């Protein structure tokens, strides 16, 4: 077990830590700095120019580690496919925004088209290459699965794209997305070992990569993960869950993702229905608490504690 659990964590952590002092100055030289919106919290204006695209650190550590396990653990390949596919979409978006200086990045249509293609490739891989069922294990009902037949396909698209965008909305404070995702990755690693699905090398690799990345991303952050990292992490969580038929567990272990994206939807709907009133001080939800006087570190700590507790609940629910 140590070869498929401890080694990936340590190797990925080491790669992430060693690459940080190389990649971060390189991003600074490229002037790949984050532009902070004026309408955001005023405390964030001091972060203007902080290098983004730091998700390259996470993905590099994951890839290097996975190369040692791909042959003996082919089960990790679909997870690599979805993670790197969404990471590429995020990279293109970041590159256009921060390197080419086109503030909009990819258009919404281009982003959605890319997400549909990557998700479709993952679905095809599951259906044609693996023998993994799209039926979902139901939390707190061991041995019971939800099988919707052909509706499993549109549900897969909804869950994966929803998870990816939830991760993207969560990436708004120093260390927030990385902190809640490293806990989700820890749950996924424990679940992989318990279910014998043999994906623990990559779930452990992501956990190690995120721990290394957090050394540079905790407040005050010296690098942001950007869409390169946040979209990839959402893809990782969704793919890992699907490999174990645990897609219905995502709202538990990635509850923060869910409330972040739901807060944005509610804010937009409420604003339109009431003719300009706001339900929250600002959305996504972490900004609501920030404008209410909470510090970034307090929000990250509280959201991480909630995630840790819910991951334990999810283990009980298996």
C-alpha cells in the first residue's frame, strides 16, 4: 500500500515544492499577473499583479507522479484525461487573459464547447474502454445504486460541468480552493483504498501536489492557481468520484463548490426578479463573508473545517 499511497503523496509534494521557485519567477517575467476587478473587495486590490496560472505547478506534479503508475494502474488514465482536458481549457483562458492581455479570455461559448467536448471524451472512455457503470451509489444506503438508464449520460454532463464550475467559483481567496480540494482528495484516496478501485496513486498525487502548492498559495499568496488549476481540480474531483460510482457523494465532499456556485445563481436570479436588489453582499459566497468583516484566513479555515467534517460524514455514508 505504501507504494501506491505514501510514495505518490511525497513525490508529488516534492515536485510541487521544487518547481515553485522556478515557475513563479518565470510567470512574473512573463507578466502573467492577475488583474483584480475594481468591483471586487477593496482589500483584493493589493493582489493586483500576483502571478496566476499556478495550476501548472499542480498539474506538473500530478503528471510526473502519474508517469510512474500509468502502466500498472491504467484505472488512473480516465482521471488524467478529464483533469488535463479541463486544465487545458483553463490554461487557454488564462493565457488569453494574462499573456495576450485580452480581458475576456475565452468566450462563454468557447468555454462551454470545450467543457462539453472534454466531458464527452470522458463519457466515451468510461462506456467503451472501461467496465465502470454510470449507476451511482447512494449515500447512507450501502449496496443500493441509482441507475437512470440513458439519463445517466446527461446527468454525467450536469455533474461534471457543475463540479468544474463550482471549483472555479471557489478559487477566489488565497488558499481556499486548494485547501478544500486537498481534503476532498484525501477522502477520494481513502475511498479508493477501501473500494479497491486502484485509483489511489493519482488521488494521492493530487493531494501531495496541493500541499506543496499551498506553501506558495496561502495568505498572502505569491501565486494563484488561475483557471488552469481550478478547472483541472474540478475535473479531478468529478472523474475520481465517477471511477468509484460516488458521483452522488460530490455534494457532500465538495459542498463548498456547491454553495459557491448556487450563491452566484441565486444572486443573479434575485437581482433580476427584484429589479436590482442583492441577496448577498457579493457572490460567490466567500465574498459575502469577506465584506461582512471576516478575514481571508478565517473564511478559508471555516470552509476547510466544514469540508473536513463532511468528508468524514461521506466516509460513514459509504
